[in-house]
């Protein structure tokens, strides 16, 4: 373990956020964000109703250098003050990942700084170490546009995946439902807002996998059921949209809490923690109805609920820089020919989820 202060520059370009940040890790393991620059590409993708990989990659190329310079400026540092450079190397969109990783490699080659290729999932999972000094073991629920997983964190670098999605990610299900209802992208906030004035009992939508003896998730059947309801109604009134949104959100809530409850069982059996903690991360975790249900489940099961601040819950580069610093502190860095990995499961030993599609 490093007995010196480590200052790391990190890049995030795995999807539709271009980000550069600088984090300091003290020898006692505490972390501080010195700079956190981020540019969301949402407006560039909105017209297409989802992320267009080629547009994402080109936009990263246009903006990353400027954000890196701004981060160094914010922290009043130069490359000479850094101890390492980290970049998300996967999982994510290949063309997008390459931009951040190659930029970090270029800096490492030019300056001699160690390079750390970071797993994006690990960066989400380790964020509470930066934001509140949380130490393993803890349980994580990661629900974003690209991921839906429950993970037990045993130590930095040691993860146990309990559940993953067999098809769509939860954020993706919100986005597709929004699209079906004619609501704007990204769909999650729009669905939540419409659901607030809807009747969640009007449509009896499926609760996928509820009661099954595993921790996995599945959302594509629910999305198909929503499509069926919308097509049966034909032209949708504002009240129809609100009622479908509310019924969808209720189905998601029931499924998520059932699946998460199973993961809690597994986590408690594996770690027997005196003070169990559940960390929620990812854009979907900002949904207030879901958050409330998760809070109630935690209270019932004796877990403390921890959520990093919203801007560190969604994609950002501070989590990447922090993960780089955590690895550097343990003496691990990456070779300069480390590849990007569009798929990169965090738990190498996890059995493939049955019938898992690309998100498994
Ligand atoms: O973590 P995030 O910002 O980016 C990644 O996907 O990595 O998550 C974005 C996802 C989108 O699918 C968006 O629709 C969803 O999070 N989301 C929500 C809400 N806010 C964002 N889903 C449900 N309710 C929300 N309030
Ligand atoms: Zn993410």
C-alpha cells in the first residue's frame, strides 16, 4: 500500500459523457476531488432517441483535450504534479472507449506517468470510498442506461456479482418505454414525472422473475407488455400516458425490490457484516419512487442505504481517477498496450447468467 500522496488524472469516455477529473488520495486512504470536468452529449443524441456510437466517439475526440486542460487548470497543477493517468478501458462503446484510453496512453508515453486502465463498473462500485470513506464489505445496486447489477464488494479488486440483467438494462427499459409513449430522451425523468399523476393499478403489467431463486433481472418482457397496452389503446391521451408510466414504474419497483432482496440474502450469508450497507449508483437510482422503495427495503432488512451525490452517481471522471489511485496505491498499473474491452465483467468467476444477452 502506498505511503505517499497520489494525484491521478482520469478520463471517462465509455458512452455519452466526456469527462476529465483529478483526484488526490492520501496515504490513509481518504480521497479528494481537485477537479471534475464533464460534458454531457445528450443534446447531440436526443434527435435519435438514444446514443449513436459514431456521434459519441467523434464528440469525445472534439472535447476531451479541452476538458483535460480545464481540469489541470482547476486544480492548478501540471502533468509534472501527477502520479498517474487513468482512463475507462471498458465496458462501453468501442469507438468511444478508444478516445479516452488512447489519450491517456499518449500522456503516459510522453510523461512517463503510470497508466491505469479502469473498469467502468469498478469505478461506480468504488465511488463511496471517495465520497464517504466507505470500506468493504458492502453491497452495490448499479442501475443505469447500460447496467443493472448487484455486486458484493469484498475488497478493492475482489467483487462477487449476484445479479445481472438477462436482456435490457433498467435505464434502457425506461428509455424505451418513454419512446413508446412519445416522451423525450432520456426517458427516465420523463416517465417518472408523468407517472406522478397516473394510476399505477390501471394496467396489470408483468413482474419479471419475481419469486425466482436467483438474483437476476429481466426487462424486455415488461417493455413488450407496455407496447401491447399502448397499441391496444391506439391514440394515447395524457391520462393514458400517465397511467401507463405509473403502472410501468410500479412493475419495475416490485421487480427491483424482490431481486434486490435476494441479493441482500446472498450478501449477508457471504459476508456476515455487523453493519450491512447498500450503495445505490447509476442514473436510475435518482428515481424517487424507486429510491423510496429501496429505502423501505433497507429499513426492513437492517441495511444502511448510501447513495453518492447525484453527479457522482452518474458517469463522471472523478470515479475513474479514484479507481486509478486505488490501484496505484496497491502497486498495480497497466502496460501501454492494454486493450479497450467493450465487454469486461467485473467478477471473473461469475457464471454467465442463463439466457443472458449482450448485457450479461
Ligand atoms: O448512469 P447514467 O447517467 O448513464 C449511464 O447509462 O451510464 O444513467 C442514465 C440512465 C438513462 O437510461 C435514464 O433514462 C435513466 O438513467 N434515468 C432515470 C431517471 N433519471 C435518469 N430512470 C428512471 N428515473 C429517473 N428519474
Ligand atoms: Zn456508468
